[in-house]
């Protein structure tokens, strides 16, 4: 059994409180459980800088988490014993996410230990709708050497959030990884442990004619190998089988842009399929 604690604190690390009912006293936004924990309130308002903190009594855990009703449940790997999820209320952060996320007074959060079947499953191990710009304790995590204007609607984490809408750009649901016209742009996905992979998929942003696209992209792998892919001008997923290999990270790089009038190629989603080792 794994002991889990879920709590909400402010930017200074002080415990937040809430009311379960409007006429009841305030109680701490904190709950504990074994292999499962949830936290609920009818009268609680997030403030900028608040943090959702998930702590565990043992390391190297696979968890299924859902921190907001607008976020899909996510299977993540937490190597250490704490995951801090920061809440931003900046206009730009709000623009990049679904309406209502962390904005209402009624909230339900949960986390549980993943089942053996989930951990051993063949799946897209790059998927993490709960990822953010910075790493705060849970994998997979996406980061890049460039993100357009440091704008949340173009952060690297958008490319692994499971949202495939790509016929426009900018605010949700058309967030993407934007490269700010940088020819050396590269996006890395860290898995936090070794996985064995054999297939990848790319969904390019397709807001034509505003957008350009890449005719060739590469993936470099943590084992020192590389594969090159010929990509097309299409809004649909482009799926490629690759040689089976064990990796801890992949980097999407060496991006060859089409010779068209637009300077704006972008990536909507990247998927990496395989199994845990």
C-alpha cells in the first residue's frame, strides 16, 4: 500500500481552507488515503500562486491523477515523494486552457496508484495533460529550447496534452508548440525511467495559409540513435513505426521547413508508443 496525501497550499506554503457547505465551518484542503485519495469542496476559490501538493510515502510510483474536471485523468510516473502542481491565474495561462479550469468554487481532485495492467500496458507514454512549462515532479515532461514569445499557448507541454485541434492557433483548444521561427528548435520529452518504444506519431499544426509545415523531422533518442521522417502538409496524424529501442527521452529536432510563404510551422501533438521496461 502507498500512502497518499493531497493538499492545497498558497504561494507561501500555508494550508488553504474551504467550506464543504455554505453554512459549515472552514476545513483544511487536505486529505490522506492508501492507494487512493480525493479532495472536494463546494466553496473554494483558487488564487494565483496556489499549489496542489501530492506527497507519497515511497518513491517510484505510477499514479492516475485528475486535478480538475476539465483535465483528462493522466497516468504519470512520480520518481520522488512529492509532486507540486502550481496554479497560475495570469491572463495568458487562462487563455491556454479550457474555460473554467481552476476557476469555479466547486472542485474535485483525485489521485490513485495505477494498476499493474495500466503500468504494463502498451500506450502513448508521452501523454500528460497535467504537464506544465517547468518540471515539478511528474513524468512525462516536455521542454524545448524555444517557445514563441514565452506564451503559454505555445509551450512545449501543449504538444503532449492530448488535444489534437490544429486548424487554428493560439488560445485553447488550438494551443501548440510554437518555435518562434527558430531553425534550431528542438523539443524533448523526458520519461523519467526507461521505456521500450516502437512507434511515434506527429500531428502538425495546420492553420493554412497562416501556417507552414515541415517536410522532414528527426527524433534523437537517449541511447544515441536517430531516425528521420518525411512529413506532409496534412491536418491528420502522421504515424511511423520505428526500430524497437529502450530510451529515457526523445528529442524532436532537425526540422526542415517547406518552401512556402509562411514562417510559422508548429507542432500540435507528438506521441510515443511502447511499454515500460
